[in-house]
C-alpha cells in the first residue's frame, strides 16, 4: 500500500482509505439533500411545482458563488478543522429541519435551514478538496481519485436509493411530515457523525500558504484571479456556451421527478415516492455511472473538439425520454424504469463534455484551479437560472408541451458548437 508523503502529513496520519471515501461521502450527502431529496419532500407535502423549482433553484446559488470566498479559506491554517466544523454544522441544520417540519411555518423554516446546509456544503467542498490536494502526493491524488467519485455518487445512491425509498415506505404508515422528518433526522445524524469521525481520521495537514496570509492579501488575490479570468481571449463566448449547455438540463432535472410523482389526471405518471426512489437510486444511478465512464472514454479516444457534438446530443436524451413519457404515459413500471435508465445514461455520458470544456478550455493558465472553480460557478449558474423558471414554464405549458419546449431549448448550444473554440487560448 502507498505510504503518505512525509512532506505533507504527520507520522500519525491515517491511511488515505481511512478518510478519502468518507470525506467525499460527506461532501455528497448535503449536496444531494438540497438538490434532489428536498424537492421530493416538498412534492409529498403538497408544495406547488413552481415554488419547488424556484426555491430549490435559489439554494443552488451557494455552489455558484463559492469560488468568490475560496481565497479567504486560505487564512485557515487547518483545513481539517474547517471540514469538521462544516460537516457538524450541516448535520445539525438537517437535524433541526426534521423538527421544523412539524411546525406551522415549516416551509419557510425548511428553506432557511436548507440555505444553511447549502452554504456549509459549498464551503466544505473547497476545504475538502484543498485538504485532499495538500495531504496527498500527485501519485496518490491520481490513485484515490476514483474513490472520490465513487463515494460522492454513493451519497446519491444512499439518498435516493435508500432514504427516499424509506420515506415512501413511511409515508404510507405515519404520514408525509413524520416520514420526511425521520429521513432528515437520519441524514443529519449521519453527516454529524461523519464530522466527529473525521475529527479523528483526517490528516492534520497545515497549509503553508496560510502563513503570513491576511484578509487584504486574500482580497487582492481574488481580484487578480477574476481580472485574469475575464481577460482570457474568447472567454465571453465560452461563458455563453457554458450557460446554454445546461439550459435544458436544469429544467428537465427539476421538473422530471415532479412529473413522475404527479397524478395521471394532471399529466404525470402517478408514481409513489418509494417507486421514484427505487428507480433513480438503483438502475438510474448505475446507468449514470456507466454513462459517465463511457463518455470519458469516448472523449479521450476522439478528443474534445470531435466529441462535443455527440456529447451534447447525449446530454439531451433525457429531454426526449421525458417528452415520450409525458406523451404516452405508460403504465408498466419496468418500461418506465428502462426509459429513465436511458435518461440517466445519456445525462452521465454527455455531462462529461462540460466538465472537460471547463478543465481543458476555460481553466488553463496561471490560476488554473481558481479559474476551474469560476468556470464551474458559471456552469452551476446556468443550471440554477433554468431551474428557477422551470416551474413557471411547466405551469404555463403543462407537462407534454413543457418537455417539448425543453427539447427545443437544446438547439442554441448545438448551433454555438460551430463558433466556440474547443482548445485553450494561446498563451493561457
């Protein structure tokens, strides 16, 4: 087994497998709680689609702007301390949410507490990634990168494949409010428990860059990072491409699960919470992972420039799947599962395109890590903007015409592939 590089860690440091998997499980749990689980909870508790889309979309802004406060985290000499505090904070907020669901003003309290979770989670992402980079050698970073992705997506499997199924089971016995209170109490206990475990397991790596750092210095670095980012040749075309890439996805990923839950008389498929959790948490997650792996392999073989058109088309397979389901309203759960597995496969296959575009075209240069974070922020912004308005559009058009509109929403980015460069600018 690899040993920890002595320049990075103390002699008492744990083996990476004692903390890398759990660190990224703890990164994924609050993200999926806000991005996916909360929407299904609100649907079960009778919140209208447009409000679900609007408020869960607004919560996503925490991940949009996290790059703006990332330089200030360098003032903390111990990333471990930051990680542990934020995990425990997120866990407590989720636990309090379970109690808030029983109160008259539960919706406003839920949004406020989920905002705390979102801010803690997005900030935690920066500290966790920084700790990973500072604590492992370059060879170890590559060796354990697969564990990162596996356990981050494992949080999705646990949330949708386990806890949402549990919520559906409990809904039928103790009611929606008590069922979801139980689920969020479990999520909170798990996240806080991981925080306490990491107080023991995480390496106590100190960040050398923090020595002599100051608030003014961090602000100066941030200004220089932003200035250099917007000075890149072709950056505005690249930003427009990033925003349009997720225009359709943000809408279908928000309204799609709500469509599955809505009654057939309202144009939905009438699935139970338990059925939606079973589909997305098992076959759907597996299809997404396979699609992601194959998308990366395909792009590595043909290159990003040649692969991009295929990746965008794959990314929009979910739009066609949901339009078909809304038009046909099939009864067979097996057929619905197969269609949604195709949806998740296409989503996983195509999403690789945006990650690699930011990594290989937008980020290269003096501030590669910071510029990747800014590019990712714009990627999340495109998702949030389309998510926020998706409920109002669906309310206006109905499900069938809404999903047709989403199919058409993919056309602008297809056109833009003829104009945007798929290679880093000279001198970047």
